[in-house]
C-alpha cells in the first residue's frame, strides 16, 4: 500500500489486467469452527471449479451467491465446503473473488492452499488483497489503512475511529481541502500560460481567505492526533507508590480479578505487571510497578528503576499512598521525583477502611490532612473504584471525543498534514510579500501533494482535468 501509483496504473489494474490470481488463508492460525481461504483475480472462478464439485459451477454462478459442495484433490475429498462468489467489480478487491469456508482444521486449510497453488494460484503477499482494492479504486489509501486499524482495534473508541476512516470520513475531509486548493492552483497555472498578457485569474484576497480556512482545518486535524494516537495504542497508565500502599490490591480491584499477588510483606512486586482496562470504550494499559523506596537488594533496585522508566513513557500516573502512615510532605517529595510536564496525575489516599476504624480524634486528624484534590478511597471497596475510573477517563480523554468529528490516529497522516500546513504557510507568506505566480503555484502543488499522499491521489491529472473541464484553452 505504500507505493503510490499514478492514474494510468490505477486505470490499468482497475480493468482487471493483473495476470495473477492470489490465494491466502483469511482466518487466524489455530483450530476453530471454520477456516476461510480467499482467492482474487481473473482466474479465481476457474481455479475454484478445478477443485470444487457441487450442483452448480462457480464460473456460471452469479455474484453474491453461496454454493455447497466438496473440495477435492483429484478424486480424494478434502472437505465439504461453502463457496462464496463475488464477481468484478462488485467485490472487495474489484476483481473476481471466491472464498472457501472449510472446517477449521489447520491441516485442511494448509493442504487446500497448497492444492490451489499447485493449480496455478500465487500465494498472496501481506496486505495484497487490500492493496488490490486500493489499486482498483475500491478504497483510497486512507480507507485501506483504516481496514488495517479496524482489524487490530482493541477498544470501542479505536474501533469507531478506524471504522469512520474505512468508510471514508477522513478521506472526504481531505478531498474537500484538495478541491478548494486545486481550483486556485488551476487559476494560477492559467496565469502562467498567459504570462505575457499580464492577466490575473486568481483573486489574491480570495486565495488568502481560502488558504487560512484550509489551514484552520488542517490545524484541527493535527491537534486531534495526540488524542487519536493514544486511543489507537491504548493509554499507558502507571500505578505507583511506596511499598504496601495497596497498588496490587488496586490493580486487582480495577480488573475484577486476582491478577497481582497481594502481601503485607514490603517489596512483593519486583517487576512490572501490565493489563488492559476498558473504560467507556477506551483502552487503558495499566502497569503495576515496584514500590518506591531505597532498594534492599539488586533485584528490587532493578524493579524500582523500571518504575521510573515506565512513568517517563506514560500518559497517566495513578499515585497511591497509605493515608494511615504517610504525611503530605512525604507525598509531595515522591511526586517531585515522579511527575513530568506531559503527565496527567491522579492522587489516591488509600486505606480509608482502616482510617475509619481509628479513634475519632485521630481519624479527624488524618482526614483533615488529605487535600481536596486527592481521591480518598479504599482499594478493597468496589464503590470507590467507580470514582477512580470516572476520574481516569476524565483526565485522559475529558470532553475531547465529543468535540472531535474527525480524529487522526495514523502517524503517516499526521506527518502529511504537517507538510501540507508548512506549504500553505509559505503560500500565505508569499501572498503577503507579493511573490510571483510560479512560486505560489509551487507551494500550492507541494501542499496538494502532501494531502494527496493521505488518500493516494498524487498525480497532476487533477489540475489538468479541472482546467479542461472549466475553461476552453486556446479559444
């Protein structure tokens, strides 16, 4: 998918001139109820008929039909199968496609694939079905990447972002931006063609307003990347504190399972423990860490260093302290060593259940010392865990998801937007200083190219099509 082809290549492949018919197992490795092998190419139906025996041939079947029969290796029956038939151009790849549904035996699937290759199919390269969908115009490049993101999505929110991208939501926004730029680029190109006549087709003030509007949209899309990236990859969240603060108890309470060993012996956790927690459709990568203190041995020292390393890489820190034993000066001393500028911080005063058992005067003294911005909880009591998850979501996401229509979650798209924005900044500077049309055209082309790399539209035919459809050159 990374090789961007020009329009002539797209047209050729779109007319089904690719000689290869590719085949691959489309279901995950392992034993399951069913396993699927997919074929795509001009010879897909012919190859299917060479191994399939049913009441009706694949080649004579209509698209979107399903056949039942036997998959045969010569006279030997390998399995009873369902065959799904898709005719070009109404298929995922835009080519003739056939999908065999077998019983999910790894042996059956592997042997069936070998037979199809022996009959003339070629083993598909990674991502080649989606690559063909792109080259045949079924998907643009951004949508194709959305397919990959959808497959690996681990939470509802990352699923929603990928699905919107796959359906063309992001592509539509990019195409709108390009169309506005193409119009002005075409007018400036016209000026260059009629340079000797000193005419100005593109109104500079209108161009300035348009570029500013486009730059505003690009800025909003770039700003959404920080949110989109953490949602796509999961929000790394470290649980840290001193030994016996209740970190492992808290992890178990959040996960609702006994994932970490809980012991009154200080220093039980020597290494990090990582698990996924879903909150309102967002994945948080929870990391339980070794207690922060002066290490008593080399192994514990390594574990404590890992704690600091994980915090440096994290977006959220849940700092937990024992409200029955620690002073606020000690808490602040710990936080001074842990907090960095990009870190969202949640402070938990733990062991509320033990504080509530104290004598009235002592209990009041302890509770009065807890700052208002600290969540006062007992990790052993589930009713306090809901307060923490609400706070976790608020700190990491807030209302950003409600405010964003399109969220950029792909680093390649982000880099392309950066380049497009830089080129448009040059256009604005050029308009202010009155540079010549050829230099303006160059900067606009660079911006168009950067935006075009997102969807795969990187040829110059856009400009030519616009000029010939809107103007009669030479008349």
